[in-house]
C-alpha cells in the first residue's frame, strides 16, 4: 500500500488552536502538559513547544559536526486533548453562542476557553 494523496476535502478539522494548552493522552509522553507550537492539518499532526523530541544520529560533514541531534516530533491530533481551565484535566471542546459571538467552552466544566494569543 503506497502513500495516500492529499485531498483538500479531507483536511483535518479540529477545534484546537496554536497556543492552546493540551495534555498528551497516550504514548511515551503520556500525561505531559504543553502548548501547541503548530498544527499540520494535512497530516493531522500537532507539534508541542519544548516537548516530544526524536533523537537523530548524524555523521560529521564539512558543514556540520556529527552527533545526536534532538528534533521535534509530531503527535497525531487524536492523541492530545485540551486542558480544562478549571479542573486542569483533559476535556473536549464545544462551541456555543454568547450574544452574537461563537465561543469555545470546555465540555466537562462548561467554562469558556480563552483564545490563545
């Protein structure tokens, strides 16, 4: 089975945003709380700030010296969940109308989730 071609109709839809504080639900980084650095919607992946690195072994070349480099690794978007601002536990995100604005809220506690800066 080869690689799938990207179809713009099937781009990952998510309620998470860059700067949101999330908790890792499974894998070797389970339980880690970090902010989202970037979201790759085409591959359904998220990158976390300062967490979840891979070690890459490189040979020395004329340009760079060799060694073990740490490179940020991506996590599948289903493996992270937003941290509830009130309970500090994983929660889903919902939308509701607040006046004439559409706002995000934590489904467990019902607290509004502020937009990340």
